[in-house]
């Protein structure tokens, strides 16, 4: 049940973002209550440097993709 709720929540958020003229950060700010659960989660993720970790992970994957492309492109 929790997984289905999470999927529906993400699907709804994605649909809203795709249909909106506003960037996702603005939409998120519009639904984040001061002192609420979402704000607390966001603050925790900021303190844990989650954004930086995601950016670093994507860069590492892109670098590995380039390496693999170089190896596979030799044939």
C-alpha cells in the first residue's frame, strides 16, 4: 500500500510539474507548510547534503558512460 501511495504521489507531482509554467522549486514551495513534515524532511536532506550526493552520483555515472563508450567505440 505504501509503495502504491508513493507511486501515485510522484506521478501526481510529475504531472503537475509538466503542466505548470512554474519551475518545480516554486511548486514545492507552494505546498510546503511552515513547520510541517515536508519542510522537516527537506531541511534534513539539506543538512545531509543529499543534493550534492545526487549530483556527484550523476556525474560519476556520466563519466563511467564515457569510459565505456570509449572502450566499446574502439571496435
